[in-house]
C-alpha cells in the first residue's frame, strides 16, 4: 500500500519529517513474515495425494533427516530471519499440518527409536510450530485467492511468499531466501526471484522481461509479464537481448510483496478476473508491473517442483547428492553404470 504524504506535525521541521520517513522505509524493508501457499489438491501426484497433502510428501533432506517438503520451506524462512510463517491450507489438510508441527504425543514418546534423535526432532518441530499460523482456503479458487486470504495475517508489512510445492536448493552459503532479501534491501518495492528457463518450458511458468539495473547485480526492472506464455508469445513480447537465444526469465517460487498486492488482488476478485475458474496471482502482479516498482533478481540456486513426478524425483536426487548421503549415492549410481543406465 502506497504511503500518503502527511503535513509535518507541529514543531517538526523538514529534517525531522525526513528522518521519520526514513525510519518508516527501514521498517518497510525489515521483513518479519512469510506466507506459504499449500492448499492445492496435488492432482498431478495422484494417487499419492489422495490422503496426503502434496506439500507433506517426504524427502530426505541434506542433513539426512526425512521431512515433508513443507518443513524444508519453513526452515528456509526461519534460517533467513523470518519470525512468523502463515501457511494457507485447505480444510482437509489443516489438522494434519498443525499436528505435525505440534508436541510429541505419548505414543511417539514410547517408540523404541534413537531417543535423543526423537526428542531433538520433536523439540525442533514444536519450535517451528510456535512460529506458524494456518490460514484456511475453504474453496480451491486459485493462487491469487490463497495469497489474498493472508491479508489479515500480514497486516501493513512487506512479506515473503513461497510456493509450497517447491523445494529450494541454494548454490551458495546463503540460502535462496537470504539472497532475495539482500537484493530487496537495495531495491524495495515488489521483488520476484527468477531463473533462466529454455523456451520449451515457458508454458509451465509465469515469464517476464525487463531492463537490467546497473546498480544491482543480476536484477531487472520488470516491464512485461505473461502467465504461462506460448513459445510464440514469449518470442514476441518477452525476448531479452541480455539472455541467450531461446532462454527466458521465469518465476523461481519466491516473491517479496508489499501490502499493495492485496489492493490488486481485491480488485481482481471484485471484478471477477478468473482463468479456468481461478483467481491468478499473476493478474495482480501485472497490475504492479504497470505501477512501476516491480523488480526481479536471478539468484544462485534451484527451485524444484515436487507437484509433478519428475520434479519430485529431481528434488530428491538434488537433495541427496548435496547432502549427508551424497558420496554413498554417487557410489551406488556408479555401481549401476552411472546415469546412462
């Protein structure tokens, strides 16, 4: 939401007013909250998602602990300094997600596993759970609607937003979220992480183009955006001379929004702008592009989509190779003839 200029209070000179504005801007850049959308039905992973929310599909993380994908995102946010996490859920999955991040049950406490590991992990989950608020999306009305439901949780603050069915894997010491927040500290406004994507895959993602910012490395001022364009649309409207032929910038799965996004989503919903019966987040994002302060940054990392079988396999392989079992996994692959078999 844009700030309105107010008259200086009595006794406050222009310097004092400027300092007040500067403090306000610093607060607006101090991001404390994250929103994870995790209400989708996971139809592309049926039948595994018949009784299990897709964001709760298990993965062996880099530390060798088996966790649901949702936990990886919550840990990603908390490790980047986020204090509160709002998870948008559907009515069927809310109880299970809340229970997962809850206290150890009496039955679990009686298990004969490694007690130290059991209690360490249970305590860790409970600490994460103390930061979590669930937000119920009663009807499957799309990603835009899911984000809009977080309005009360977010309040008048900027926030970071994740797609709940993405696993993030950084290629640097800083996690993907920290990289995005470092750029946001320089740009302000709305900021989306992007990745280079070959043109044969742009139909799967929101795709954008823009003008490079000389002052911020690997960052664009966004000028155009299309939700899941055809190759022809991308070539006609989103081609960038700074990228190789046939390569485009697509959304990575991390966005920083100000409360202004809710104004745009409210308008989208009120005017009934739907695509295939759903309110799309990109409709509101396009409104923000038209307002001018929309940026995109390319970060060093991967976002792997576990909502599809191939993406789920890729996520597990990437985590496995990057983690505790990496050497053992490589030996196993070599024993089977490498990747060609």
